[in-house]
C-alpha cells in the first residue's frame, strides 16, 4: 500500500486548517496554534493521519482508527523526525497519552516521565537525559542541606538575588537552574551570564542550565487533555516529577525554593503541584517576594519599565551587574526589541 | 571519514533501518541498537554496521539505531548515507572507493 505525505499549510489556507482541525477533533485531540510544520498522510486522496512539529517536539499526532497499529504511524514519525534532525536539533521529544507510549518505545524513544494516566514525555536523542544527568553528577557538592531553584531570570533582578542569597545562608549548597529555551526577550546565554555575575559574591551557589528537561508552557501539549482538567496542574506535575526523579537525585537536592506570587493563579497551582509531587522527598520552601515601593520585584516589572523608556528607574530593581549590562551596547538590541514588541 | 555533525538516515518503516549518528570525541564506535529481530539478528546487524564504518574509515562515532528488519544491503546503504551526511558531503560521492569494498 502506498500513502502520500503532503505538507499542510494550515497557516495560509483556511481550507487546509478546517480539514486538519476536523480530523484532530474526531481523534479527540485539541488543535494547537504553536506548531510550525504540519503534514497529512493520504490514502487515495483521503486523509488518514496527521502530525506536527514545534521546534523539536512532535505534537498533534493522530492516526485514523482503521490505520492504527504500525505502518502509518511509523511512516509519519519517520518523516517528522527527519524534519526535526534536518533542522539541526540533536534531540526529539514527544508528548503523548500513556496508552500510546508503547508505539513510541518501539520506535526508539525512551520514556522520561509520566503523569498518571494523563501524559507521558518521551525522548530520542544522541545526548540523552542520562548524559545530562551524568554531567550534573560531576558538579555534585556535598552538604546536608542542598537547595535547588529554577528561574527564567528574564532578566536577573534583585528579587532573584534576594531569593538566592536567602537560600545560600540557609543551605550548604545552592544549585540554580536557568531556563535554556530561547523564547524570552533576553537570550538564554545573556540570562545565564547575568545570573552568574549576580551571584559571584556567594561561594556556595552553582549555576546550571535546564537543558530540555524543565519544560515550558510553549511546548506543553494541552491539546489532548480534557477541557475540565487543569492544564497548568498537569504541566507542573510533569515538571515536578522530572525534577524529583532525575535532577534532584543527581545533585542530592533536598530543598526547592520558589517565590510566592500572590496575584498569579498559575504560580499558585504550580507551587501546589510541586508540593504534592515532592511529598516528603523534597522540602518546598515558598518565600515571600522582596518588595520595592510596596510592590514585589519581578522581571516583568523591569521589562515594563524598559518598554516605557524609563530605563533609569530599573536601577532600583536590579543588581548593579544587570543594570550595567542594560547600559552596554550589547543590550541595545534587546531593549529595542522590548520596546517594539512586548 | 570524520563525523562533523549529527545526521540521520533511513526511516522507521518495516524492512528499513533508521540511523542517527553523532560525534563521539575519540571514544571509538558506540552503537545503541534497538531491533524488532534483535534476538535473531542483533549480532549480525552490529557486525554489518561496524564493518561498513570501518570500510568508510570512520573511527569515532555514536550511533542510535532502530531496525525494523532491514536486509544487509539496506543497512549498508543507510550507513553510507548517514556517514556522508554527517561528514558534510552532499555531492561528488567517491563511488569508486565505495565500490571497492561494496561488491
């Protein structure tokens, strides 16, 4: 049997998009907007399967009932993987329902984590989570209380610095994870560098990247979750499970510090999920945010000031190291990006 | 040939083999194989992969391989393709050199 693969231009053709959305809905998968490449598989002009890519994540995969169980899925996944690796990524991920995990294991994927009967996260790569963890293990420091903090630091503020300083006093060792995904206005390299500069005075703090393993909302496949299930809760649970089962053991982390965010329901749910997942294995420390002028310091507040061209006022929210960077020629492009886009 | 970057060749379809290759910093040849016929042919598949890499003069490489019951000729063809891609050769293949050992 020969099937043809065709690219679906769902961003350009409403007809294509309608066909695609209808097909996904029949498979009980919610169509997503964050896809950048979509194909359809056809059997004599009739669509029988579809799949998409967003960066190096395969998503919105659906195979028509009569064609499930092998050949069609293999053809589809092969095609999408070739596309991912052709783009220069060295890893490929899938979010899928737990009942489909077996099909992907058969295609050489490895399961990294799963949220009970809701979601599984799989990987195929030459540099896998195992090597990521092995790299981390080399940087393990001994101590009784070892803390972990995950931050985007977009950019690094006095609030971040305050949280780290507090953790530094209360623990023997502190490991900071800066998100590696380049989806923020400040590039990953700049963000990590500013964190490093901002904690240079603390001798028990170590800075790492999150790699691909502390996931972001962008890659989260809300599409196959029932509407009434809280998407944020499941994403946070997955995140927490990866942290609990892979990252924390590698470095001996037994405490995780987070900032509270009184105004954000999402952060509240996230912190709750961390607490529930960690149980007694990891202690969750929720710190009240540092305030300036009776408002919590946050990176979004800094970006807001930049946008309004009130750069000099960010001085009160930022460590000198970050503020100096903003004044440097290197930062001008980022600043103009914030002023025109965000 | 020197593996300069990661590359992929082949598919996951029945009777094919998918090979992802990457640099392996002077640590020799490392093969991670998953096959639907591992018990019957696992040893032979590794042998063909090693032999083909040797013929292509690849000394250091890491391979992630998913086999769906490929014949030896398929394994050789996919290996030749993936090594050339990883070495950055996309035209003017040295067919004569390949024909010398691939008979």
